[in-house]
């Protein structure tokens, strides 16, 4: 197959901008690249590899002229556009939560379940950013010593909410420093100099939708309905990179040295763990990088066969854009686009 024709829907957003960088950095093979956003941005120009690309409307005709669509434009846009793209022979790599728990849609972290792209029917979902970094730190351990239960507390960056939330944190910080009245649009409370124990909306069981995504998506990615996950998701005034405190219970004892060895050997994971020199993963250090960083690995003294650790990753890269591009690479490697095109045509 010739190099694929690619479109990004949501190219002007927080994830879309990083997608452009990642496609360029990884030298992703492309015959052409088209960019779409909301009607507000149509007609604007974006620079890619030194060339200006005009933002277009995403519609059936455009999708019929593309092979892969990266869709990063929110759940309602995904629900409206992805089926149109798929029906027109364009395989969708979707960043939203619209299809993640749909049993006909693979939910993929390529280092863990890359083979799942094989059974897609036109849409492959990228997991939630908090889920992705957590499963990257759990999988190398789980596959040798099954995990029974995980308790995770997240410290999530505002860029996880999108470009408007980054603006809100910066503006509120300026307003406070300059003694001006505070404005607030994105979050239910002031985010600058604060920590909000609410990411997304509350569900009937008291957990938020974000916390329930971490629980459900982990099971789907691992193909294991027995793992128990309890999450508390917290928004913090950090621009990029989510941090997570994990408490993990295994079937059998898991020595700290063994965990360090298994994690260090896993592609996409870097262990930063030297407490004596205050070396541990930091949000600022992880920003702009693709790896998931793990440190503070220690026996959890509150339960048998348990470890505690600290996991940090750039939510816009491995949490969204990089994982999406890796999925597209997996689709190409497994010739899963070709098969899909043949199905849509026939
Ligand atoms: N941020 C993260 O860390 C992260 C991680 C994983 C997944 N995600 C998911 O990725 C998606 C994008 O998130 P984001 O943070 O990049 O949001 P964002 O910064 O708010 O950007 C949204 C993008 O979608 C475009 N858009 C809005 N309505 C559209 C429509 N009707 N048709 C076409 N394009 C439309 C916007 O265009 P305009 O600029 O013209 O408004 C913009 O390019 C969301 O589904 C989010 O849940 C985000």
C-alpha cells in the first residue's frame, strides 16, 4: 500500500497540536495531511514541515479521500463524525471517550495489546490519559505476578481538560499575583494555587466519570475482568503531565528490586528511583517526553504482597497523541488499514 492519506480532526486543540509534532518527530509515513477543526477555525492556516495547511470542514467527501483520521475534538464530535469516516473507508484513531467501552471497538496501548487493532471495524480508541500511564506501569508486573487490586490517586494537569483550561490557570495566576478579581469558566472552583478532587462529573456510586474510566479501561486493555481498581482523580495547577500514586496488591510477593528490573526492561517505561539523591519522576521533567516515568517504588507496609509507586507521564503525548500515532503505526504494520479499506469498499 502507498503511504496513507491522513487527516487530523481537532488540529487546533491541545492534543491536535501535539499530534502534529509527534507525526513530524516520528517521521510517520504520509502521502498527504489534511487538518480540520470547528467552524471557528476553518480557513485558518497551520504550518507543517514548512508548508501551510488550510483548516477544512470534516465531512464524508474529505474522509473518503483519507485512509487514517486522528479524531481529537471531544466526545460529541467523535460520535457524529467517526461513523461517517469509517463508512467512507477511513480508519479512525479516536482520542475521546465516545467508543472506549464499546465491545466492537478495540481500546489499545500498543506495548500491551497492540494485536487488538486487528479486529477493529473502522474505529480504534485511545484510552484515557490517566489509564494509559497507569497500565504502562502495571502491565510489566501484572504479566509475571497477577495484580489483584490497585488504589490510585491522580494529580492531573489542566491541559488534560484542553486548551481553554491552560488559559484559565495562567489567567487566574496572573489575576491573583496582580490583585485583580478572579474569573472562572472551565472548573467549578479556582484552580490556581488549589487542588480539586473532581475530574469530570460525579456518578451515582460517588466516583467521577474519570475515576470509573480508569477502572473499566484497565480491565478492557488487560483482557482481565478480575482486577479491582479504586481511583481518586484530582486536578492540580500543573500545566502538563499527570502524576499518580499507586498502591498495588499482587497474588504473590513482589520484591522491590524485581519490580525495578521488570519496569526498566519494558519499552516506554523509565525508572527514576534514587530517593537518597531526591531522584524521582517529576511532572516538569516528563513534559515533552514520550516515556512513562516510575519511581518511589517501595513495599506497601499496609498490606501483604503490595507495592507503592509514583508514576508520571505527559498526558498530551503518551496520554493522547503519541499513543494515537503508535496505534496508527500498529495498523500499518499489521496491514489492518488495507483490510479495512477492502471491507468498506466491498
Ligand atoms: N488533553 C488531554 O490530555 C487529552 C488526553 C486524552 C484524550 N483527550 C481527548 O482528546 C480530545 C481533544 O481534547 P483537547 O484537550 O485537545 O481539547 P481542546 O484543546 O479543547 O481542542 C478541541 C479541538 O476540537 C476542535 N473541534 C471542536 N468542535 C469541533 C467540531 N464540531 N468539528 C471539528 N472540530 C471540532 C476544536 O477546534 P477549534 O479550535 O476550532 O475550536 C479543537 O481543535 C477530547 O475528546 C479529549 O477528551 C485529551
